[in-house]
């Protein structure tokens, strides 16, 4: 009798485990397939602000991303400086027949700020929010919407898009970045990573070919005291990268977000992009020339001709670079005030 009771108990436990496992993995599969969608039916996921027309028709675009979550106007002012530098300043303005300056805006950005940017000369694009799962969070409040910048991957109107964080200061012309050999051709996707980094079967299918290039993060190579030329790092900074827009890649990014801790959410979309474009994966990122961008910038980066400095220079970094940022702010304000 005791033996039969024990056998019955074991069978009940086994049935419970099988049912629980099926429900768990079924739920995981459901969330990975259903929680994130790449489009919203026939409605476009991005559009010009206050316009029904198409995005400007140029081969290339440079873009930044702005939200309304900041506690002050520093990011708006920095975006206005970028607009002044890329559209108006003689030494850094773009050839707008070939390169469009886009400011992608989340739903939280106030209308008056969008209107100001349009008045300044930026092409303002409203983008639908990219929803995140419950486990993707950080203590930095303004990072909440950062995954929404991934909408740039959908903008196949452009052959290449250079993304720059809004807290970037431009020191030299950027048109030439689109002539770099690292971004000239698309790369075939590897069947698997190296040596045993297999493509995960629970992630959306990868494209047949792709392009993504970025700059190594000086945070891993000396920070403010990084050597020049800087050291290459395993991970890149998500504050300066170039992509060949591809909706299949966008869908893949969303599918990865559906899997609990597939990447470390601490640095949000930077962690996601570094996972998808990992060095030993099927789509290893390419290294851009160090002269295009510097994180943890120093006076030596400026002296050696680095084109962009990525830092919150309105209140951080070497005093010489902070002074440079504030001088650009004054120049921008004067220009827009006199127009």
C-alpha cells in the first residue's frame, strides 16, 4: 500500500512538472512572438512633424533622438547646437543635397520644442514608442525611452544613417563619414558566430546581409586618459554608429527584447545593440576610424582632429571643452536671434 501511494505521488509530481514546463515555455514563446511588433498595421511608425509629406530624399541621413523626459533644457539646447552646426555653421554644415539632418522625437517631447527645432532648420520626425518588457529598466529616468531610437532601423528611405547622441559636439565636417570603406558594402550574415556562438532559435530570423559600424568605447580603454589613437574594445559606444536601415533587423531587435536578460539592461539599448552585433556573433560590428568620434573626450582629441566629442560638456569634462560647448551655444543663440 505504501509503495503504491509513493508511486502515485511520483506520477502526480511528474505530471505537474510537465504541465508547468509546458505553460512556462509556451508563455515565453508567446511573449517573444507577440509582445513586440515591428509595425502597426497600415499606419506608419514614423512621420514628419506637422506634415503628411515624405522624408527628404537624400542617400544619407544624420540623426539624433530627443525625448521630453529630461529635467532641464540641456538636451534641447544641445540638439539646437547640432542643428546650427549641421545646417548653418560654415565650417561644419552638411551638403543637404546628399545628407538630411533628422531629429527623431518620442511622444513625450512637447510640441513647442518640436516647433522650435523645425524653425531652427531640423527635419523633425515623430516616431512611435518602442515598448519594453517589465525586466528592461534602469535607475536613470531619462533612459526609459531610449529603445525608441531603434525606429531609425526602419527608415529604409536612406542607404545609411549616422546616429549621434544629442550630447555631442561637432568639431569638423561629417559628410566624409559616408565615404568610409567600412560602410561601403553590406556584409553577408554568418551562419553562426565564432567559434560556437550559435544563432539563437528563439530569436527572429536574421537578414541575409547587413551593415553596422561604430566606435570603440574609451570607457574600456583609459577613459579620460585614453591613448591616441585609442584602443579597440570588445564593445562599442551607442552614441555614434552607422547602420544600413533594415526592417528585418528591427524585427530581430524586438524579438531579442522579448527574452528575459538576453542582454544586460543596465545600459539599455547600448547593451541590446552590443549583443546583436557582438564581435563573435553572426553580425560582428565594424570599427569606424577613431577620428570620427571620441567618448570620454580630452583636449588631446581636439588637438588630433577628432570630428565629434561625446560628453555632457555643458557641465562635464575638461574645462577647455566645456568652454568650447558654451561658446557654440552662444554662437547658436546669436545666429537664431539675428535671423
